[in-house]
């Protein structure tokens, strides 16, 4: 297996990730209460469609097919976004959950483009570098705009009343159980670090 094979795997992952986002972003846009946030998600949906097209072009340059890998990472992040959409929060606090989910998707993609650009640089693939850099720049700009739009929404959310303790749903109970398992699994390593 060579660097070019690793690059192809990662690019197919990115292609799947972008396609998953084309499906997920309309849900975030529909769910967002804040008009500016809604508009940002909608604008980024259009950008994302363009990014899918650019990735197809990358594969034309590489003389390979874009399909063949499902991105589990993005599936997980989109799943977290669904949790945020299902919360029965109101107004600004609800939007804050969506902002957290959206920023996760952007930064996941930023990492993916940074890694694949480095590989393409090592391989001297200038056309591929150019196309991927356009996508990377759009992701970074999108993340910056979402972070900027988040400021007043978070301020408003900070003034909303805290919710009292409510009984947990089956999904929340499962999540709490898994979280305890994560903690337990890490415990040995953490003890080693302390000693
Ligand atoms: Fe994207």
C-alpha cells in the first residue's frame, strides 16, 4: 500500500462525508430557530454541493472512482446532530446544540482536507491540491461564520433558565451507561499517568 492508496481511501471518505452532509444540512437549516443561523446552514448546503463536485473532479484527475468508502466518522457526527435536533430545548439553547453539532462537522472536514492536501503535496499533485484547497478554505470560512453567528445566540441562551432534573429516556440511559464504560476503560491509563 502506498501513499497514493492512503490518499484515495481518505478522499473516498471525504466524498462520503460531504454526501452525508448534503443530506444532513437541510435538517439543521430547518431546525435552526435563529434566522441568521438558518441562512448560514442553507448557504453552506449549496457550498457543500459544490464541494462534492470538486471531489468528483479530483477523482477524474486521479482516474479513479469516488465511491467505495462509507465515512463512519461523519455518520457518528451526523448522529450527534440528530440528538441535538431532538432536544426539547427552546430558542437560543436549542440553537446552541445545533451550533456545536455543525462546528464538529466543519472541523472534521477541515482535518480531512488538511491531511489529504499534505499527502497530495508530498505526491506533487498540483491539480488535486488546488481543488482540495478550495474546499478547505470554504470549510474554514463556514466554521468562522458559524462561530461569529453563535456569539449573540449563546449570550441569549445563557439567560434562559436551567432545566431541572428530568427522567432519562432509554437513549439517554444507554448513553450514560456507555459514558461510564468509557471512564472505566480509561481508568488504568489515567492511574499510570498519575503515578
Ligand atoms: Fe464540506
